[in-house]
C-alpha cells in the first residue's frame, strides 16, 4: 500500500478557523438552500452579509454605458491595453475612483491620496497583507469583541498572528472603553505576547453601529501611547442609513503629525454590493507599509478588466452620489421592516443600530435552560434559518445573534419573520411547560416510583409521554417515550431525581 505524500503543517492544521458555528451554518444552508418554489422548506440564508438591494442601479448604469466594458463593441478599443500586464499599483483611473468614493461615503470630511492606495483582491486579502506588514508570527492584535468571525481565518491562519479579544458589554451597547483595552493589553503582557496593534471595525460587524469621534480619539491615543498600530476596517462606511453619521479615522488624524501607525481597510463588496468583483484596498499613512504592501499585492491583484469597468463607473460623480443616497434609503427601509417584524413578536435588537446589512439581535429571553449553541441548532435545524450565534463572534454574553436582512427579497424576509414567530411560539410553550413541570414537582410525586436502569439513557433529551424520570439531564424511560429538545418534559408526572 502506497502511503500518501505528506502535506505541510499549514495545509493540515485547523488554523483556518472554519470549524465554527459560523461556517457550519453555511454548510447547513448549502445542503438545503431555501427557494420559494423549488424548496420552500429549505434553510434561509441569514448568515451572509451581502447587499442585494441595489443591484438594479448598478445594472442600469452598465447598460447605459457599454463603453465601460472592454467586451462590448463600444469598449473594444481598450481591450488590448487592458489585457496586457499592468503595474501592480493599479490603473490610475481606478485608484482615483476608489479614493473619491471613500471621500464621498465619508461626507467629504477627509481627503485620500490615490498614491497611498494599495489594491487587493477583496478586504480579506487586504487584512492579510497588512497583517504580514506590521506583525510577526506569535505577535498579537487587540480586537474588540464581538467581532466578525472570518477574522479568525483571515488574520491568523497564514500569518501566525494571534487575536486577543477586548471584551465589550451589552451594559453600554458593546462600546469600546479604554479600560477594556488596557485589560486586554495587560493580559497579553502577562502571557508574554507582544501586542503589535489594535484592529477595529467601524462601522461594526456584527453590531451594526458606528463609533463616535470621542471613542475613535481615545483608541487612537491608546495606540499612540503604547506605540502600536491601529487598523480600521471601514468597509461599511457607505452603508450608514441613520444618524449619528459615520466618522472615519482619516477625519480624526488628518490634522495630526504622528499618524504613520494608522491604516485603513476598505472594499466595494458591501457599500456597492460587489463581493464577486473582489475589490479591496489598504490605505496607509506609513510609506514603508505602502511600499511593502504594494509588493505583496502581486499575489492578490484586482483584475485589470474589473478596474477598467469600475474606474469609469466611480468617475461618474453624479451616479455615485445618487447610488449612495438610494442605497442608504433602501437599507433603512429593509432594516425598518425587519426590526418592526421582530418587535411584533417581542424581540429586540441593539438599541443604537444604524448601519450595515444585519441586526445584532437579543434572544437571551429564549435561552431558558438551553445554551446559546443549543438554541442556534434549533433555529437552523427546526426553524430553517442560518444565523450567526454570538459565540462565533467571540461575544462573552450568551444569547446574542447576528441576523442578515439585505441579501433577500421582501417575500423571503416575510418568510423569515414568519419562521421567527414560529420559534417564539415554540419557545413560549417550552417555557410554560417547564414552569408547569417545576410546579408539579413541588405539589405531587408519581406513585410507585421505579427506575428502569436496563433501558438505554438518551443524553440531553426530554420526554413527551409520562411517566418520565430525569437524572442529570438524561432521560430514563419507564414507558414509551418520544425524546425532543433538551431538558424539558411536556407531560407530568415528571420527577427530576437530581432535585429530590
């Protein structure tokens, strides 16, 4: 028998971070995707932060500007020049276009220099390239939690860099505090881990909130004082649909002399709804970082054809302004419908949510005796919604979930709200029956109590038929029984032995 040729440790390690509920939910969706006609009982994808609300605006512009594509009769003249090798700086027109777009989404409060832009194949590549530039294997970034689950893969897998959560609390709407930063920094020092930077997402994924100028300045001051880098992911900057307005770190540092430790990651995947085009960018105030990142970007360049098309689109300033305005309006409308639907069944979202393609939803009241992971499994397997549990975002408080709403039609959104209502009804019954069972235990006991040990225990299950005896969350059956969700018995008499 021929032994397989061994692979590298990197290829065979679990450092990709995909062994998490976040990616498991995607797999569940892929196995059974919802379709309103072909598969109406399938899983609805609410774990994907994708903006599908404004595709028609992009499509309309492309139809009206056939010269923007080198594959049309009107644009074929640019085919040869675009198809040849390009400088990895990127096409000048596109670099001008993306910097002007960044200025536009920031309300014109900050200016960007096209010569400081480094183009990459999406924000994922931008983060990894920037990490390679500023940190060595074994060093760390502080990152406020909850945070985007993909960072565990994007920043850690190939770079060998560690992420240390800065724990934020619902008591102040998960805002970042200097004390929390200091605590995480001290923890790293105690572990003898060198901190090389802070990574923040502003606007936040998964919270759907923006940081105010005061908070940004306090984080910047902390980074400056500790002599570490500050990386600001601003890929949702153009998706702020309610006040307060978005404040870019570029606006904060533009009058400062000491700013070469500040870097911005941007992308057109969210604000323009073009994730398949793989357009990301690093904007750095550090000349050495710009130079090193530009060299590394040869491994993850944006295709010249994509740059050609988007360079022309983004240079149309009137279109850009109208697109941003209309896209924000549609996001606000979709957000309002979804949040209202949740409110009608007694579910609340984070109070200050004003941005993004998702809501940070509070389901703590539905946990009962279940863990967050158990509730998440019920939502996916029984209700048919793929949502992201807070634990995959490193949230320290159980019961928070990210629900994406901008990647679906109004009809699909209504179906998702119908399913959420079904979840509430089921959990209400479980809660009522649980309280009833507890009351029964205090008032009556089953007669002739006997325990059939010869019957196999069903771990973490409950019972629909009586009599039933639970021992340490295992159900031992004295009569025919149907096991269902963990820790609850739907009929009495029911005696939990561990409580006697």
